[in-house]
């Protein structure tokens, strides 16, 4: 049996446009941000490559392999360009 957990996801920039939302509460069986992003690519149409993202969990930078806990706040951060 796979445990599911409620995760709060925030999207910025191009990811917000692709997901069509800035905030998303989801119930997932994903154990890591990498798995969660894979699910979101399939369900929300995210086309941005995961290899180009940073991730933060509960306001701290993390790796895509960090284990998720119920109630975590996950932010997927695309590269930022500006001037």
C-alpha cells in the first residue's frame, strides 16, 4: 500500500503559466520532489525540464531527492533572467 500525503505546491514564472495556477494543494503518493514534479507534468501539463529547476521545501532549498512529509510546502523554481 502506498501512503498518500497532502502537499502544498507553489509555482512561479513559466511554471505558473503552464500549471494555470500559482498555488495547488494536492494529495500525492510521491516520495520526493522529483516524483511529485513527474506527476504534475502528467496532470498539469508542465513541460519545463525538471533538470533545470531548483526546489525549496518549507522555505529551504532542497534536492529533488529529499523525502517529502505530509503538509510540506514545495516550491519549484525555474531559472530567472532579468536585467
